[in-house]
């Protein structure tokens, strides 16, 4: 894979540098600004701690969450890192093209919010990565990321920019999109052997503990994820508080359900690692609204229950009957809770129209969910087909869920 | 344990949701507020980064600190997570009942500080959890948490609300209380087999490294723990600086003492993992006072030394002669340093009365320490007795310090 | 090592406490201040989140980054912790002596920035520690830290205080200094056996994953490292944004190069763990300048490539031909990228003099780099000689890269 893999990274990297030179400049905040005004912008100061929380979620949270596989730890945390560093740079350009960035004098103006939005795009790509973890090779992953960012940005442009739907935490834009895109890619890359339990598709004791590092940082910093787009406003404050409630309720409910769905009543780490987080996704589209402690805990509890049921019954059914393999169960953590959140937003918009929302707004909120599902699934199918190109290197069966084909692994102990 | 365990989580969770609907509302900060004022509250912006640090301490800090046991990693980080998500929701209601929350129109008003105080209650419960780690089963732990939060809040009501003692970092309210409550529970649940070394009550190489994740995040974010209650004030700033000094001194002293108490002069991870943190506890009750760099480093050094001596000599003595098993040595990390901090606060209050403190205040400061010890020990004994109820499921001897009775564990390697 | 090791920690600790009592006091910010002004200082509020990020980098970042060795995990994260807690206290005094701290009434005035600067000194010492990881014993490390802080502060005094060079992120003051100081120490402690591969100088699967915790927190919080000295100003904001660009570019480039330098095209964890971070170092000396997205990504990419080339070709050459063993490859992560950053600063200063910079300033910028190399190498050589003193305990050959001589290690599994 030597020259090819490097080329797929270095050629875009050189293009990024060149395009940055031509089309990207500091926002006035980091740039010249009035010489007498040397203090940082108030918005920067309020956003920065929340941004760093989101940043940790993307690189530590997603990265370690996926290390649960006993022989794919390097790929999980490593390719997660590689993809995110790549996607940050690529997203800035694509969002700039679509006028989603702040454009002045024909140039993209960069400030801290640019990077926050780039991190959000990473979220979608890394969710899709979770669906095909251990099944796609690194070159395929890079190409997937390149294409997904385009579809992601188009969807964002349509539903956030044009429809102006409510989705502060990106339950639709990020989570629903990333999950169904990944599942669609996975469908195209179906191979019958995935139906049987693969000897390497399992965890060991310590790999499950590594994954908990990811889980907990995601759980802890999710209020920042949902609140950061409105940092420094009362909306952001409310988003934080709603998300705190929702996550606590999802945590308790996921533990309870994990025991219920097991025939001997034991708890499963896969549920603790994932379903506890569904509360963050479920709060996403409505975190800015006055859903109250009641609404937030109800939503959180429901999503935790739904997510465990997904792991126990829906993922195996999708595998057996729909030929879709979902390594991390992103359908249960991001897909269904994302749709739940989107539906909750529609219900609230419908129920409060035409006073708070206009009837058009309420309808657009529903349309936004439909558009997201449409673009993600179609985009994922198309991308999946592209990734079939032989020169992108598909993974041999014996190399599934294994670091050794791509990494220098000194000593394996697990 | 299937139905029972789930019931002990889900029934309270449903009650939480219902009570939240009836009795809990947003504080004006996150709620309606003047329509023209859309900025977040200044207090929120200053508290949020410190709150997130405390949040990390509770879930990552306490959770991973306890993963040192080689076969109880899931229980450590998992039950820690479950208990904290549960206690956050429960504490809000209990503190509301006791008028410790902000009550308006008969409703509990929620803002970020509500969650900070809930995290502090988690701290106490998780300290007690540390005393009985691997010895109590999950249903017992949930019931313990339910009862402990009540005793904890009563104690807080008496000493913080009524006596108005100085305890910014909760050395008495949280650390002393949590430690002696847990030790009292442990006394009631004494079983003679605990006197002998249990083959599973030990660490392996990597479990000790996982524990260091917990240690270091606790050590790093402790200044926020002690400073957050006064975030945005000069008091909070001083609390941060005093705690930084105290922790650095405790760190160095704990390393030195660890070598001294070992007959071959080697360092023990248990001391590094725990005694280095004693400086945070020891600073707690006086961190807001002008103890100066001298006072802070003196207190930190003393607590680090005291804590190592505790691990080396006092914990074994308590085990052999008082029939109290203390899995994590919470007496050394939270109990004694908490009392030390409380005594330091009494001495300062006595020494500076009647000028800075009135004589009454100085006496109440001492009374606060006594009340904390009284309520924690009596509360712990009563709670321990309740936990003896057979339907709460006690742990069989061969299942002590072992994840397998409660968790689906795929492959054990250690 | 019992009494000796403890003495080398406790005697200085007692001296610290005494000197703190005599010479150190709160800055007006944490101290008396006007009684009517009870809010925290605005600077504290803006610096604190960035300070905590830097704090995490020092203790978690550096500590876990070095745990990659399979049998030196306790020493890596443990001695890192011990040295940093020690150096924080020691640096405050030395910098105070050199007038680098805020002095009033003959006393050192302490505020949060004091601790930020102490953390920076830790950075230099821990980089040097990385060069001799597993080769020096704990007493030698303490003595090295004591001496290095003196040389470090002298160098800072000369180039930052006297020459007033531009080096916001400490690429020269911290990274270049720490790397070449450590390499000089390593040269003096050369032993021929180090030329051959040592059976314990390697990683295992999970030790590489532990190291990734360090890597990622370093990568994520590096923008705070480069921006914190100018927290709350537009300079700090620009430093954050430049560093974000540089790190992303270094990340992608390091992955690509890692595959290129491997004969079978596989990626190596050592490159992912280290070379991805070179972008933070490379941005350091110029992060405050208007290098633009182009400049930042170009610098980041170059440093990532340079760093991988260093690991692949330069470190082995230095080992074979110059008798310098560099356990963590600090020359590749801190040394060369630090010099690169320093040279970039010189070029910018030269190119923009005499308009933005005066010719003198541009020359001093170059002189600063030369002085740093001079003081670090001479200081390292002298310190290395001191560490040869027999009573400081050198490590026996069979004990190299092994925790067991210094730590109570229960069970080794790797």
C-alpha cells in the first residue's frame, strides 16, 4: 500500500496548502483588526472551552470508543486521528465553496467557529467510519471521507441554510447523516462471510476498558457539543442543561435495559459504552428549546432504552436480513436516536405552530429529516460504489478487524 | 439479578421523570428571562469550564482510579458511571426538599450550579463506593447511593446551611463524610475471609496504568473542585492557587514516603495513585483562606505523608483489629486528610477569633466536623444494616472483586 | 535506594516550604485587593481554561506518551508526575531569583501565570527525561531536574528577557532547549550496550494504546500551549488558530511519511505518536505572527515530514555514529521542529526588517536560537557529568528500561 496510501494523503495535503494560500485568510478576529483593540473577541473567549471539549470528543472520544476490538486498536484510534486531521482541512474548503463559511473579498474567513464546524463534519465521517470499522482499508477510508464531506455539506446547506431547521446539536445534520451514510456504504460492501461471527470481531478485557475512555469523554463533553453553536447565549446555556439531564437519564436507563435484554441478567459493555450516549444524540435537535427537565429526562431515558434494544435485536436483524454489517452499532447510537430527536423537533414544531413556529417552519423541520435520510443513503450508496474500485484496495477476509495488514505491530497480546 | 437490578434502576428513573415534571423548572438563567437579554449569564460562562473539570473528576477520575483491581475494571468504571448518573438526578430532588436548592413558586430552579452540587454529592457516594469496592453487589450499591444522598444532604444542610462553616472544597461535607460513611458500611458488611489476602484483590501491570488515568485527572482538576463553588470571585481564584501549591507538595511527599515505608525502598503504585491526591482534600476546607504558599505547601506535604503512612500502617491495622475492609483505602485519601483539613480550619478560626471569625463561628467550625463524623458513621451503620436485606443480593465469597457475576466478560487476560 | 531517594525529594521539599514562607506571597489578584472588588480578575478567567489544558499536557500528555515501553510504564507516567510536581515548586523560586517572576517588596508574587510558567519549565525537563527514559535512575532524574531548571531559566532570562525574541510557544525556550539538553546528558551517559537493540526497549500492543492517550491530549491542547502566554488578547487567538492549522497538516503528513519510510508501506505507531505533534512545536515561535493559513499548514506539513525522517534515519545515525541514545526520539519531535520554528522566526524577522522588526531585533532572534543551543548543550554536558557521581545510583545494564528496580510490580503481563 506504500506509495498509494501516501499519495492519497499527500496530494490532497499539497492541494490544501495551495488553496489555503489562495482562498483562505484570517477573519478580522485573528487578523489585522483595529490596532487599538488588542483584546480577544468575547466570542472567542466563551467558545474556546466548549470548542476544546468538542475537539476532545472527536479525537479521544470517537477514537477510543472504537478501540473495543481486540486486534483493531491501532486502526481505531489511529485512522480516527488521520481521518479527522484530514477532514478538518478539507471541510473548510468545501463549506467555503458552498457559502457556509464567512466569505469576504472572495476569501474564506477563518475564526474559531470555522474549526468548530470542521469538527462537526469530522463527527459525521467518524460515525460512518464506525459502521465499517475493520472492513474498509485506509485508502478506502480516505476516499470515503473526501466524498462524505461533500454530501454532508450539501445536506447541511439544504436543511440548515435553506430550510433553517432547528438542529443545534446536529442530531440530523451530523448523527443521522453519519449513521445512514455509513450503513449505506456498508450495504454496498457486504460480503456473506460477515454474517458469521468473526473470531477477531470481539473485545478483550482491557480493550473494553480503553473504549470506556472514549465513552466517558463523549458523555462528559456532550453538553458542549450541543451548546457550542450557541456559546455565549442563553440558548447555549439551555442546551447544556437539557443535555445534562438527557445524558443522566440515558445512562441509568441503558444500564437497566442492558440487564433486561440478557438472559442471565448480566450487563454488557457494548451497551454501557454506547447506549449511555444516546441521550446526547436524542437531545441534539431540541436542546435549545424549552423542553424542560421533564422533556429532557424523558427523551434521554427513551433513547437509552431504544439504543439497547437496537443492539440486542435490530443490529442482528439488519445483519441477517438486510445484509448490513454495523461494526460499532452506529445505527443504535447515532441513527435511531438521531431520528428520534428529529421527530421530537417536528412534534414540538407542529404542536407550537402557528404561534412559536409558522406552519411552513414546522413542515420544513419534517422535510429536513427526510432530506437528511435521502442524501445520506444515496450519498452512501454512491460512495460505496466508488470505493469498490480495485485500486483503492479492499480488505481480504483474513485481514478483517485486524491491524497487522496496515500497521507495524510488534507484539500482540490480548 | 435480571429483573431486580433493572427494577432498582428503572422505578426510580420513572419517579425522577415524574417529579421533574411536577417540581423542577429552569432557573430564569436558562428559562424565559427578559427577551432582550440573550447573552448567557456571566456566572455560567465563568463556572462552566470549572464545572466540566469537576465532571471529569467524578466520571473519569473516580471511575478509573478504581480500575486498579485486575478483575474488577468493568465494575469500577461501570458502576461508578451508573451510580453517578443516578445520584445526579436523585440529589437534585433531595437537596430541593431540604431547601438547599433555589426554590421559587414551589419549584426547584435548575441552573449549572445545581449540577455542580449534584456532582459533589456523587463525590461522597463514590468515595463510599471505594471503601466497599468489589464487596457489595450492584443492587446494594444503588440502595446505598439512595440512602447516602439523604444523609449527605442532611449533613450539608446542618453544617453548611445552619452552621455556615467554611468548607469550600467539601473536605468535611464530601470527603470526610464519604469516607466514614463507607467505612461504617464496610464494618457492617465485614466477613472474616476479608482478613486474608484475596487472590483477586490485587492489580496487574496495565490495571495500574488505567488507574493512573484516574489519578492524574483528579490531581489536575482538583483546583477546579475546590474553586468552583466560588467561580468568578477572588475567593475562587485563591482556592485554585492554594490547591495548586498543596497538590504539588503532596505529590513530592507521597513519592518520598512511598519509598521510606517499603523495606527495599521501592515505590508503590497504590501510594502514587492515591496519596498524591491527599493535598487536594487537605486544602479543601481552607482553600479560600489566606493560608499563603507556606500554609498550602505545609498542609499538602503533611497530608501526602499522612496518607502514605495510612496505607502502610493504619489500613492493615483497621483490617486486623477493627474488622473494617477498605478496598481503595479511602480512609487514607479522603478520611484522614479530610479531618486534617477540618482541623486546620478550626485552628485558623480559633486563632483569628474574635477578629476575623466570631467565637461562635470558630466553635461551629469544630461542631461541623463533629456533626459530619456523627452523621456519616451513624448513617453508614444504618445503611449497612439495610443493605443486609437478603433480596438486595450479597456477593458470594468466590465472587468478591470479580466482574464476572455481573458483567458479560468475553475474554479475561491479565 | 530507600533513604537516599527520599532524601533527595524531602530535603528540597522542606526547603521549598521554608523559602515559600519567607519569599513568596499572593499577587494582589489572590490576596488582599480592594475589599470592594470581589470579582476574579478578568485575566484569571480567560487564562484558566488554557492553563488547565497545558496542565493536562504536562501530566497526562508527556506522562502517557512515554508509556509506550512495555516494561517502563510506571516509570514513564510515575516519574513524569514526580518530576513535574517537583519542578513546579522549584521553578517558582529560580525564576524569582532571576527576576522573571513579578517581584514586589522583595517577595515573589504568585498568580496563575506563575504556574503556567512553571508548567512550561516542566515541559523542558520532561523532554530531556524522554531522551534518557529508562536509562537514568530516579535520583539522577531529580538531580537533572534541579540543575536543568537553573540552565533553563538562565536561557529564558537571556533570550526572552534580554533579547526579547519572539517565541510565544516556547519552540526555542522549551522544546529546542529540552531536547538538546537531554541529548547532551545522554551523550555523557553513553554505554556501548545501547547500540544493540535492547529486549525491553520495545512496545507491546496495549502500551502503544496507552501512549496514544498522551499523544492525543498533547495534540488537542497544543493550541492552548502556544496561545496561553497571550490569553485574552488577539495574539493568543491568532496563536490558537495558527497552531490548529499546523497540527492538522502535521498529522496528515506524518501518516503519509510513516508509510513511505517503511519498506512494506505499513504505518508505525512511533511516528503516529510523535511526528503528528511536530506541528505544535513548529508553530511555536511564530504562532503569534500573521503567517496565515498557508504559512501554518506549510510549516506543519514540513515538520511532520521532517520528524518522520528523523525517526527513520537520523535517530539511528546519531545512535550509531555519535553515541547518543534517544529513547523517545525527542530530537525528532522537539529538537528539529524547534529549530525549524526558530529558523522560521528568523526568516520572518529578517524579511520584514527594518519595517516590522528592526535589524537588531532580527539579529537577536537568530542569536536567541544560537544561545539556546549553546546553553542547552553545555548545560546538558555539565549536568551529565554531575549525574555520573556514584552516589546518585546509575542503572545496571539488565535494569535498563525496566520498572522493577524502582517499583513494586505485582504481576507483569505484556
